[in-house]
C-alpha cells in the first residue's frame, strides 16, 4: 500500500507539471494575440483583434488550473486575486483614437460547495460620455473599468468585495471608482448600499477629475479605511464642471464599521511603515548611465569631519561663498618664487639614486 501511495503522488506531480507546461504554452499563444492588439492603429482593427483575443482568453480560463495559474507573459492585462483566495478578476482596457476607453473583464469565483470555478464575463455597454449608473447592475450592464484592488468584507453574514478601479474616461477627464462585488447564487452583482455619506447611502462611489491631474485612492489595511484625495474645482466659477476638478492637498476616507463604509472628511493620510522608515531618491548610475533608486541616508554628515570625507559628494553653495569665490578670482594671482637647492655632487648623498656614478669635479685651489 505504501508503494502504491508513493506511485500515486508521483503521478499527481507529473500530471501537475505537464498541466502547468501546457498552460504556459497557451499563455504564450495568448500573448501573441495581445501584442497584435496593442499594435493596432485604427478603431476597427482594435475591435477585430480584441474580439479574437477575448475569445482566446475565454477558452483559456475554462482550463481546470487557470484559476491558480501564475500569469507571467501578459504584461498589459490586470489580474487581481482576492485575499481570501476565492475570487480572481482578469481585466484589460482598449484605448481608441479619440482618447476614449473600453474595457473587458472575466470574474472567476471558486464555488467550494460544488468544487468548481464559475466564470462570468463583464460586458461594457456604457458610452464613455454617458453618466455612470448609481444603482445595482448585473454583468451585462457593466460601466467598464480597470480594477486594481479587491477588499473582502462581511455584511449580513455574507462576504462582499470592495473594488477600487480606474477609468480613462474621455479626452478631458478621468474616473476613479469604489464599487462592491457580490454574488447571489451564480449571479454576479455590482453595487451595494454600504457607503454612508452623512444622511445618505450610496451603492458605489464615483470620482471624476481633470485628465491633467492624478487622483489617489488606496486601501490602508492597518487602519481599515480607504483613503483618497479630496477634489475641488480649479476655480470657484468651475464648480460642477468635473473635468476641471483636481486634488486640493486634503484627504477623506471611508472607514469600515460593521458592514458599512462611513465617510470621514479631512483625515490625516500616512505613508506605509516601510516608506516612513526608508526614503529614496533617483540618481544616474555612473557605470550604466541609467537612473536607479538609491536609499537616502538619514544621518547628517559633518563636512568638517575628515573621517566622512568619502561620503561627501557635493558641497553646498551659499550666496556668501559665491561672492567670496568671485572676489578671489578677480585678484591677481601671486606666484611665489621657490629657491632651488643646487646639488653638490661632491657628496655621496647628492648622487642620483639611479646610477650613483657621477664623477666629482675637481675644485681649483686658491693660493
């Protein structure tokens, strides 16, 4: 029986190896189609090549091990997994010639009761210039976005997932979104009444801001909150014209509390611990000529300390030092005359160290 068990384990390992090898080869085929899509020049070509890639991706995700497959070749496809290991989202975007976007996505869910993976396609049916829906929607009426973070939370004894996403919008504005993914049986839903804003409740949160600026929306796990830039119009006269809204250097957050995310205004945003402990700057590498991330030294270096001379690469210039330098350059240089000692070759110590062979000159006797 022991030998039979070992043989069975070896068989499983070999099967897993060949299955993984097969998926790697199929991913390489997917990547060829993806690269062709990214090289498309016209909108019609983008749509045709994307239809080809989408169909191939759908077939790939039907493979038994696709849920756990580690993608390494599809550089422009976002693949995010939920921390609880139950959800995977495969997501990519299309950029058209008029600077509008369209999105594609597949949501994979592990059904532990039936021991199978349920895959649902999200269909982007929303025009870029239409307002985004505020209510609960299904997979066939998706607004389109590129998700980058998934946060599981419990509500009414059921697991739901907050999604943080980005939408390139139009030529004038971008969007950031905070949405909720949930399941009822095999049906997927987006939107949930969990965002508490003063006396009202939102099913999703949508931020529109200027295409010329950048807005940050991130999850701080340590504090159980979603922190984001507060947006304001560039001038009071532009209030309500969201393509002119930009971050105003203040921050708000949604804090989780018993199944609800509550808005808190004017919070203090903090950097992660690793960022607080270490600071970096970018400098050119002398050997490669390329910029690289260099840790910033915390301790102050005393420029008068001869033991730290090797650590000092530059000396700070001040208005006083610049004036003193300019004044010294205008003065006439003083050349100090050095009295040269003539060697007396009559003495052995004055002979050359290379030969030591010099004939001494005879001195004339003075009567």
